[in-house]
């Protein structure tokens, strides 16, 4: 006979996010957690912009990889010249130089990632249009090319909040995701990272609450709890938004009509 029963919570979205921990209240519902942001770029009656730290790359790992690739490049090149002494042709020299060239290209790529590429991929909420705009870089392997910027936009009504826990070595902790579903359903189309915390998911609940309260046209606190930018984001700020998306994401619909 079962003496005790537990109603274990389950994810409501399909498919659920990996390592799911909690579903956030729907964005149109009253929020039960006091709204609070960590960082804030812009806040006005039309739009809200929040900096978003890129978690796709281990920045410290990029610097360590650059040192390793450079060392291997020198070693492979020198090895080719040493081995060449026992041959009449230049095959080993060419192989050594070719290997060194590849490792030096990888070194340049890692150095560019660490010193040049911006780490901030912000997003904007436009409550006049009820849309969210996500700024992202499209990664390219070639270190001499600038990463192109892509902007994804979604109707805020289709965005649901989920919290997961990542146990990855360089990116462990709780993560708040926005999950975009087909209108009127729980079928997930895509997901995007909003924020992360190493130890407390309560702070992520506060961030989600802030976004929802703002988009419900309610009053929110202007000052974040951590003014400025994190030290490890400097000086690599995000590039400018493309002109068309800059206009759309920062203005009300009637402004676009006036411009035409």
C-alpha cells in the first residue's frame, strides 16, 4: 500500500530542455518573484536592452589553446627540417611547413577569439511591438574574417521561460532560456539563452520576472543590482545593430509608418 504520493513537477514544453529544472510562469501572468536585473544597458518606455554574455566559447580556453597551437606549430616545422636531413628531396620540409602553417592559423583564430571578438550578445524587448530581438554572431572558422551579425526576432507572446542546470566543466550552473513555441502550443521551435548563474536560480527567476513585468507595461526598477559591465566583458562590446533592426527594435509601430 502506498502511504505517500509525490506530485513531481515535469516540464510542460515539448521537447523539454536538457537538464530541465523549472518552468517559469507564463509571461502574461502575474509574477510571484520581485523583478530585478543584474545588468542593464537601456531602459525607456519603448524598449529595454540587456547585455548577454556569450557562453558558446571558453574564453580562457581560447588563450590556452593559442599558446598550445603556437608551440605545436614551431615543433612541427622544426621536426620537418630535422627529418629532411636524411632525404634528398624537400618532402619533409614541405610537410613540416604545411603543418606549421595550419597550427599558426589555429593560433591566430584563438587569439582573435580572445582579444578581438565581442563577448556581449545583447537582446532587446520592445513592449510597443511586443517583440524580442536577439543579437548574435555567426561564428566563422577563418580568423581573418569578421563575424557577421544576425538578429532573430520573435513575438513575446510565444516565448516561455525555462531553467536548466549545466554541469559542463567551463560553463556549469543554472541557465535561464527563452523557449519560442508555435503560437498557442507548447511545441518548441527554438531556444535562446537569457542569463546564467553558477549557484542560485532564484536570481534567474528575478530576471524573468523583470522581463515579464516590463512587457506587461508595469513599472520596473531602473537600477540593476550590478551597475556597469562585468570586468571580463571589457573591452569587447557588441558591434552596432544593423540599421534596419536598430530602427525597428527601438521604436513604436507608428514611428515606422511615419518614416515611410
